[in-house]
């Protein structure tokens, strides 16, 4: 059984092709990573699968729903942390959490969430006065406050300090242990390695490999590099000179 | 599938639906309360919306010679008396084209509307909450202006109250629709503010802020009749002096609400 199915997704912005051909499946309860260079179409892909943008081609099923047609239903089931998202400057942390939790029928306890994300000391601070990392934490909290069945997190830990990153990783694991399926877009290979069960590597709007982090590393052979890291593996797959797809990529 | 995910899934049936209805009511109230807090925390906006009309009445009354004395130019009435409904039109125009427009454009530019569109709550509900808060501010501001006129200058009036309310509501609706339209076709919040003030001052002129009542030349009035704030001002003035507003003015208000609102709904994008 799959929770998310994407096949042959395509999306253009005018002449610019953002997603050329992306297919993958996400299984229940896994943490599924999407990695790839800037501009390779990761954000566009997750925006299409959450119904924020309409795909130009291909099919998407999320919990059996069509993100465009069943948008309203999907909103209740999917929590999203956008790469660029903002709140009104003068809205306080607790007000944002309280407000967003009221949008859902069965919300999580926002006070507990605020605590887990280390925001309790900042509960009365307005959004404009939060540091970058604190804004990010609030954004993660808002993605989880609706008790979603799927959490889509785009560059979850960008801007966080090392300790906050570790805490956030643990939070994602806890969320997964509660039965939530996680889709994670990231540029950090240590994060991908430690957190993700499987990874899709995208380059220029196409999936070039889908495998576990360990498989990606094991598969990599680089002249002169004795023990390649995941970063080596991903770079080898996405560098402009890399050609073709690896053996286990879809079709 | 993980066992803990199951109860949520099952409850998406009947129980889930009524829980969703409850949360819809709760979230509407929370949205309005939140927008009200944000409105108050924007001191300049709150000032213009709520205090400005009354301040204007007091300042004009105190500073302009003869403002509260009967004047032969206008048939022996006191300028303050026919200036009051114009002050209400000014309040409507200001709240719509300054407060509402700026709040809307800033929310869109910052991605607030986009963030909201990832939740079960449609950004339309946020717009509605904003309009509710701004109209409430408007009513408060207008009430204060009337109170100032009565207390400071002993203004007496026998307005047509239903006519006054109709003119007020239709005027607010058509100006809110105009603000939505400006927000719809301006890409950034700077552009929205700029275009907003380009529209704002001619609207105030049409409303008679500088040439109140009988002082407005006839030719100008004929044009002003067809602008939303001009029509609102005329309708308010008629109702203020005890008559039902003219059909032409009400028709202009309804027509511009439908036209601007319809265009705005078509053109508006949740993110810039
Ligand atoms: N709103 C937009 N309008 C036009 N082009 C866009 C828009 N959003 C993205 N693009 C283009 O589509 C391509 C894919 O962008 P996307 O944001 O999906 O990349 P990404 O993989 O998320 O990159 P990053 O790692 O930098 O976040 C890029 O070339 C980008 O310039
Ligand atoms: Mg991105």
C-alpha cells in the first residue's frame, strides 16, 4: 500500500520547465527524502502533490485523493511547512499556534508542541521579532498542529543551529512514530542519511535515483575516492556531466 | 499502516464532519479576533480608521471661522451640519483604501495568504474577517464623529435612519470591492499603496471633502455621482437631511460593488 503516488509529473512556468518527469511512491510511515541541486524542481514537486500548484501532466494520488480535485479534503490530512512562509509581523507565537489549531477538527495540543519546539519562552514574541531559526521552528509547529497523516517539510532545518537541528530531527522521528508519513526536502546530506528511509535524487526536473541512503553510497564508484559519502553519491548523480539514470531508478 | 493513525482515519466519517463544523465556527471567531488584534497593533491604521473622522470634525469646527454658524451661502444652514455625512464618506474611503488595502496587500506579499491556503481554511475567510474588522472600525469611527459633532457643536439632525444605514453599508461594500480590485492587479504591496492613493484622493474629491454640499460645482457633481465614494457621499447627505437616497446613487453603489467585486474575484491571486 502506498500513501503517495506520483507518476510522470510535469510542471512548467511559462517556458521554464520546472519538473520534466518525476515519479515516485511513498510508503506508509516512512520518512521519504527528496534531494537535488537548487532549481531542480523539489519545491515545485511538493507543491503539486499538496495541491498548491496544478500539475501540467502526470497523475498524483495522496491518500487516494487527487490533490487538485479533492483539495479541501486533503487539507485536513496533510500538514505543510513551506520553504518560504510568513505570518503577519505583529502576530504572537502563541496566537499563531492557537489560531492554526482552530482550523482543524482534531488538532494536536499546541502548547505541548510549542514546548517540544523550544518556543515557550518566546510565546509572547511577535513574528517579526523572532530569529530566523525561531521562525523556522514555528513553521514546523504549524505544519504539525493539525495532527496530519502526512507531513510535507520543505527545507525543514535550514537556518537552525546544530542543537535545534538535532531537536527537530528527533521531533520528526517522534512524529513518524505516531504514524505520520513524512516527505522531507533537504540539502543536508547528514540529515538525509540519518532521517530518511529512502531518498529520491532529482536533477533538472527528473528523478535520477530512488534508493536508501546506504544503497546510494554502496552503488557509488569514484576514481580516487576510497570511501564515498552520501554527498559524493548525490553529487555524482546530479552533476551536469552525469549521464543517464542508475539501475534501480524507476523505468 | 501504523495503528495510531487508524482512529483519525475512522473519525473522518460522521463524527469527523461535525467536529469539522465545530472547528469552522471556532476558527471564524479566532480569525476575527486575531484580525482585530492586528488592526489595533497597527497604530497608524487604527488612528486613521477610528479617531480621524472625529478629529477632523473637531479640528474643522474649531479652526475654521464660521464653521458652526449659519451661512447664507448654503441657505442658512451651518457648514458643520452638511459636513458630517461627508466625514462618514471620508471614513469609508480611508478604511477601505488605506487600512483594508494595505493589510490585504501585505498579507499577500508576505505569503500569509499562501500559508493559509495550505490549511483547511480558505483565504477568503481571512478576507471576510478583515472586512468585518474594518467595517467595525468604520462604525466606531463614524459613531465617534457623530458624537463629537453633537457634543461639541450641538448639531441636531433628523436623519432617515434606514436610508443612512443602507447608504453606509452599500458605500462600504463598493469601496471594499474597489480595494480588493486594486489589490488584485497590483503585484507588490508598494504598488498597491501607490495605486491606492492615486484612487484615494480623487475619491475624496468626488465625495466633496474639499467642496462640501452646495459648494461643489454642478458639472463636477454630475461626474461625482458616478463614482462609488461620490455616490455614497450623496446618498449619506440625502439620508442625513431626512430623505431616502436617490435611486441613481444606490444603483451606482450596487453596480460598482458587483463590477469591482466580480473583477477582483477573477483577478485576485493568493500569492504574488
Ligand atoms: N513561481 C515561479 N515562477 C517561475 N518559475 C519558477 C517559479 N518557482 C520556481 N520556478 C523555477 O522552476 C525551477 C524549479 O524551482 P523549484 O523551486 O522547484 O526548485 P528547488 O529544487 O526547490 O530549488 P531550491 O533547492 O533552490 O529550493 C527553477 O528553475 C525556478 O527558477
Ligand atoms: Mg525549494
